[in-house]
C-alpha cells in the first residue's frame, strides 16, 4: 500500500514539532527553546505500531472509541509516522532544528493549506485500499504484509471493525488464513481477533463464514506465534457469545484445550491463554445460568489437567489456573468429591501453599506471592464449603 506521499508525513511531523515549540515558548520564555530527545522521537514512532492486547479486560481497555476517520491531528500524525521511514523522520527533525520561528510559522501555514487541499482519507477509505491490495493476486509478499499491518491498526475501533465487515473485508481476511506464508496467516488471525473483541456483530459474521474451524487447526501450528494469535482469535470469537461457545464445543474445543493444558512442552503463552479461556467460559456460565453447561466442565480428565497447573513453576500460569478452578467450583453441576478424589485438589492446594510460603521469603516475589496466596485461600474456602455441603447431604 503506502500510497500517501512521504511529503505528507514529513509535513505532519513539522507541524507537531512546530506546535510543541510554540507551546513550550509560551510556557517558559526565560528557559529558551528545547526539542524532543532522540528517545522521545523513538517513542513516538513506537507508539504508532500495533500492540498485542489480547487478554480480556486488558485488551478491551486498550481499544479507543474512535468514530472513524482521523479524529484529531495527533491521530493523523500517528498514522503517517507509522507508514514512514524512521531514519527519514529523524533527518527531518534535525532539519527543523535549524529553522527560525518565522520559518516554522510559514511551514505551519503551508501544511494547513496542504491538508485542506488533500482531504485526508477516512479510515473506511484506507481499509478499502488495503482490501483492494489484498484482492490483487499479483501483490508482492512485502506489500501484502503491509496491507495487513495497516488493517491491524485500523480495525481496532469497533466502528471500523463493523465497517470492514460491511466492506466484505472479513471474507478477504479469512481467505488469508490459508496463505502459504506463516506471517500472513498470523497477522490475519490477529486482525480477526481484534475485530471480534467484544463485538457481537463481527463475531456472528466471522463464525458464519467458517473461520473457527480454520483457526483451531492453526493452533496446532509448529509456529508458536501463529498458534497463539490463532488462539487469541478463537477466544475473541467465543467470549460472551453463547452460539460461538456451542460451536467451539462441536468442533472439539474441549479436546484442544485439554491437549494444550496437559502438554508440559507446550509454549507457556498458549497454556496461559488456554487456562484463561477456561476460567472465562466458566464465568460466562455462571452469568448465564439458564444456558446448558459445557459438558467438558464435568469431564474428570479435563478438570484434572486444570488442577495440575497449580504445580507449574510459572506463577502467572498458577494464578490463572486458580481463577479457573475458582469459577469451575462455583458451577451448579460441580462435584467437589471429583475435585478431591480424582483431581487431587486438596493436596494440590496444600503443596501450593508451601511453595508460596517459600516465595514470600524472597523480597522480589513477596508481594506477588502474597496476592496469589490470597486467591489460593479463597479457592480453598469455596472448595471446603461445597465439599461440606455435599458431605452433609442426608442419605
């Protein structure tokens, strides 16, 4: 893609720097003018790139509510910088240092006139350009990557995700899931995950287009990055979506989860995502008590694979495992004796307590270990209360 002239991004940078100069001059006439450091320039370029915010509340909080198009000059600048050469931007910044205030003011006027004449394209138009590129069979691999990266940025606001669906973009992205290049498949899955996050409209469209089965196959990829992005997309598709969760089960999602959780050689990122999804699905069940529970929530071997995570050396995985167990224990069909006798939850919680006590002696891990211990105690209390109720049931 890259159809916006480099001149625009350079001029936008000049404008923001000129504005910064004017603001700083107004704030402190005695201190004189000063410019952004090289670190600040690098930070600005870094902020323009996409970030992987894919787990639950973190991902939702990171998404901005943008109404389409460039809502501000800063948004326009971020986009332009993200599609410019970092070395050239730095060189431009150095050139600006040599301009006088009057020359900068003149540049501001020129930039204002240029923007008015160009009428910067809306997000929907930019997405259409990227999709047209992806539909071009002769497009180079590099340009295909670029088009997908641009969509990855553009699709994050929910309105943009909806617009991409209306443009027929979801079908284009799903087609790219079968591309021979693993990076193309990875970014395509990432886009679907972002577009589907807390978006019932897009979730429904993607599920109806048959993407779930493809994504589940991608989770088995030898590329850990591809597998984790595919899993992220799956989680986004079925989270808070009863129909999606049912389809997930029909596609043997329970087996996929158990295979991930029980495989000690599995990439730790994938295991974290898997157990987090288990906890999320159980929580969804608690919030939708009228819906039929997932059958695998009562499967003994599946539950044991979750309990076994408490023995992991990874504290984050242990914590996510505890959250999943906590939610599973509160389901109405949960059999506490199964957790005690077949899953060994009592012993697992006690061993975990001992390990956390040792970690509390380590100043570096003390605070985190105390937080996890608080969660462990909460799980133990829920377990004992439910176990006590079952034991007291009259024969």
